[in-house]
C-alpha cells in the first residue's frame, strides 16, 4: 500500500541504484525493476553474489562492492554507476543488519555496528546519491520498518536506527522538494528474507514468540514488499508499507507503543525468559560481528553480506 502525492514515474530506460542488493529485498527489487526496463546498479558487500545477480539480469545491470559504513565506497559506486549508465534516477537505501540482545548488556560494538549500518548507512547512501536524484528530479526510497514506531525489547539498537531513518527521511523530503525530486520511506513488517528468518531463529526470539500477535507471527511473502516498492517508485510516494495491516499500525502509532509497554508490564514472563535464554546461550557472542544474526542464514562459503 502507499500514500501518494505524485504523477506516475516510469523506470523504463532510467537507472536505479540499490544497496543491500545481494539478497532479499534488494536483490528482488533489482530483478523486478530490471524487468520493467530499468538499468540497475547492485551495491553491497558480497561481490561474487552481486556479480552473479547482475550477470543473470544482463547488460542493463552492474555490480559494485561497497560497505554502507564507508561514504567513500558509496561515492565510488555512484561514480561507477553514472559512468556505466549516465545518471541515477532512483535510489533505494536498503542495506541493513540486526543483532539481538539487551541494550544494558549487549556488546557495545554490536549496538554501534547496528547504528552505523542501519541509520548512518542510510544517511551515507542518501548523501552519496542526492545530487544525482535532485538533478534528475528522481526518487529516493529509504527502507525503514514498522520498528520505527513499535519499539520491541531485545532489538533496541535496530528500532532506534529505524526511528532515525524515518526522521531523517521526513526532513530530507522537505529539504529536497524544491528540486522536484521526491523522498519516500518504506515501512515493512516481517517479510520473508534471510535477515528475518535468521532473527526469528535466535533462542531469545523463539522464547518471545508465544507472545507475538498472530497478525505478525508469520512473515509475509517477499513479493509483498517488492510490490510496495514498485508502486512507491511509480508514484514517488512519501510513504509505502507492506503488508497491508502495517498501514493501520502507522495510523495508530500514538497509542501502539504505550499499549505494547503496558502489555509487557502485565505479562513480563516471556520477556524475562527470553533474556534468561539469551544470557544462558551466549546468543550475542555467537552473532557475526559484521552481519549479526543474518550470518547464520548464509551458506558456509559465502562472505559477509548486508541486506534486508
């Protein structure tokens, strides 16, 4: 679903720059938009997989290795994309990671890595592409999450980063409007990706699962998110979301968090057990320092990757 304020925007013949494009939402969005006639720049940390994805799409696709925690790497990817395709019309800041753990006890480097990738990585991507997007009167879409408005325990750094992404997107949208370009924020619930599957497989997440509302218990198909992204680009929407029920959650944002906290206070046993399990299994120390929980979803031969 989307909330729109713009005329249709056709990607045919235009160029789309996507971070976190080795897997999940990024890879699927690249394939969908390429099929619509777009040139696509696949950006991320898994060069072999990026190259495979680009090769499978054909001549209108190119791969660029870049870590979103490094602005210079992103700028090189932008220059490479412009040299290859002439310009950048659409950018999707999608790269993201997750760690599980309490803010009071999680390793400091995990909290800071989450913020460096999920919040500052989006800002760095935006900064690297914004000149191109402005000149082309194009569209920039920052991939956010329902976590921006519903702040769940044991995911504090992730939710803080996503709330920050929403705020910087809102500010940038207004700042860039005079150029004719548009900026959007994508709010996704649980989508069936490597990152979500790996996160839900963590011992603490399984301990909390019994208390998860039924509507959010089963991840939505990946195509649900890609459909929303496609519509968002066509309309240069300020906000897109998937699955459909996330839109209602956004409307209720003023009461969602207080209700969630009250429920947790009344029924704290699952959370106490989840925190005990996290400590007893040394969950935080078994998570990859670069990828977090998603590393467990990768094949043993695969290098580290980012991607929602």
